[in-house]
C-alpha cells in the first residue's frame, strides 16, 4: 500500500458472465476487493443466478455452470446493497473499461439504478500494461532482439525485423509451439466463437449474433426478419468481403451453421 495513495475507498472488482454483450448477457459472479485509505480491506465474492442458461462456451472459461448458480440470488436482489457498497468509491480492474463496467452499468439499469463512473477515478490495469509495454514492431524488436529498428515503416526493414522478432519469441518462450500450424492457432485472437476474422459476427451457442454497434447481441436471424436495412447497410459499407457475404446471405435467408462453418457453408 505504500506505493498507492488513496483519497477515498478503491473498489477492485471482476465479473464473470454468460457472455460479453451487456444488453443481453448477465453476471454470474462478481468479486469485490474494497481498499480503504487507512489500508484495511474487505473482500467479497458473490455468485448470481442469471435467469438464463449459461452457454457451454462461457462455462468453459470461468467454470460456472447452471447447477452452480441455481440456488443463488439474482442481481436484482443484491443490486441495492451492492450499489450502496461501492457508492463514492473509485474503481479498478483489468480491462474493466472494455467489459466489466459496461456489464455492471447494464445490470444496474435493469435493476432500476443509475450507475455512473463520471464522478469516479477508474484505474484499468490492462490499459496500464499496454502503455508500459507498447505493441509496436519497434518495441517488439527492442524487447526480443535487443536492437533498435532502423528504417521502421519501410517494408523491407519491417519484414526482416518481423522474422527476427518471431525467432526471438521462440527463443525466449520455449513453451510456444514450434510448428507453423500450431503457431497460427496460438496467434489467432479471433477465437473459436468468431464467425468472421474481424469478429463483426460471432457465435452464441448455435446462433450467429452481431458483435458491434447498436445491434450488438442481436441474432442474425432476428435482424434479417425485423431490421434488414441494417444488413443492407453492411453490404453497402466498408466491411470485408467475408462480412458482406454473411450479411447478404442473411438477406436471402441463408445463415451460417456451426457444424460446417469451417467450410463457409450456409443453410
């Protein structure tokens, strides 16, 4: 605590949920570590019944199943107590600006509370990590190869440096796979739930949902039936050919199926 100065309590929190879409998904577990200016702490963990099935993909990540939360309270039942507990506190977490805060805001809104962060200080350890360790090629070349990159942003220099960085990564991290196929899988950030490589669409169980904008969380089938203008906008706009094909097929009543998604087929 000697390196952290607090003017009011700091709440470090983490959320596990049924998914990543705040308007559709629900919290299944929330952990709160409250640190007071005098240095003493309070630590609580609460599992919640999301009132919806927990997708197998989510359970695979956090290990919480429907049976685990069947007898737990809903968020509505603990909303007021939690709201008061973190009131007038600053916030901290890992990637909370991108995930945990939006999820908590949505849950509080459904419970009738207006949760705002405008008057709080928010510390995101993930953002600090990114600033301390930049992800540029120049930074990677310095870290893995111990050399300054001359001629950065020139195609020839960048190409040579990238290969040196890859070799440096393999040398520094013996746990990395050694085959091209395994390295390709390891470096794929899209993940198994991505329908397209840009993650504009993703799988939710066996349904394709939109993964961006105001329609995030809505199924492709629902949008095709009730909001086809959104799909026509995608077809006309600056998206990849893969994304446009998915949208255009949906307008024609053809939707990806998870069983043959690897082959790009649609039903």
